[in-house]
C-alpha cells in the first residue's frame, strides 16, 4: 500500500484543492470525509477514485476497495490538512462528480425538490436527507444555492446524495418542463393569500420549490408556479426554518 506522510506531496495538494469550488470544478472530483460517507459510497457503487486511510483506522479491515480505486495510507498530519472537521475519523475518499448532462427535466418522473438560493449547509443537508426519507426522486440546486459538493454540505447530507438524482441548474427550464407535462410545481411563500399546504392533495409527479432562508422564493419564480403554498402559523413564532417547512411539505404532498 502506498504511504503519503507529507502535506507538501503533490497528490495531497491536489486533494486539498477539492475543498474549494474552483478546485472541484477543475478536477471534476470532490472529497468524502468520514467512515459513514465512504462506506455508503462503496455500498452504492459510486465512482470512487481513491480511498485514503490512517494505519490505525479502526474499520480498516472492513473497507472493501472498489476494483478501479486506489487505497492509500496517509498520516495524521495529512488527514488534518485535508479535513475541515475538528475531529477527523481517519478515512477519506476522492470521488468523481457524476455527469449531469444525462438528466433532462423532460425525462424525469416522481417528486422533485427545487432549491432557490438556499445557502446554509445544515439546511441543505437536512432537506436532502428528508427528501430521501420521503421518497423523492431528485433535487435541483437552483441559482444562488450553495454548491452541492461543498464539504459541509456533503457531510450534512450523510450519504443521501447517493440515493437521489442531483442536478445543478437554473430552475426556470425545469419549472416550464414540469408544467408542460401537467406536473404541478408548488412554490412556497409566507402569505395568507397562498393556498394552505394541506388543501392541495397528494401527488406522484410534482416539484416543490423552497426559497432562501431570509428572503424566501424569488418573486419571478413565484409567478411561474402552478400554485403557491403556505403553512399556517398556529403559535406566536414568526416563521418556520426552511428545512423544517420543507419536511412538512414533502411528506404532506407526496403520494405513497
């Protein structure tokens, strides 16, 4: 097994650049950090290029290295250099970013979550995991939404990204394509003039748009939807967290 001990190693420098969006775009790869993510990527046959592990990693013998992947031993200082967590687990992987050109809005079915300018990694990760739990087919990361392969978002998604179709694209063409196929596109706004969320029934094929944490959905997109929904606030809170609201809506709208 190859061993890398220096943070100045050229391969380590290349891996380190995957912590930036520019580096990920240039190399067409991103980093997984932690045993749960690496194990799930192996289980779901993701395009893993390299697995990096410390020699004392407690699950070392459980790693089933894919046929086309390399297993490289790295030291503690290299792990800490690559990881943006306080307590790295000692196992990481480099994975190829899937080709997105294969996914066209005219060809998809099922329930889809559209994110419009959603910024917080924790919110994004929670929404992706909830979409996975609710049986959604995919997610579109619209304009202004944080990069799906940002290390904090990857960690927050906890492997659910491997179970869903993930697309980064402007939302307008997706909205038009869904509506052209008579698939409803539900917007969300904190407006009593919108339709209460529990009065629109269950659906098999549809899209739900969630907007920015502070400003909500883009007003131009609100005009393009089939219907805009709101969740009535019963208590004294001014609003719901976007990820909480998304969870309520996803489970309410999706037909089993």
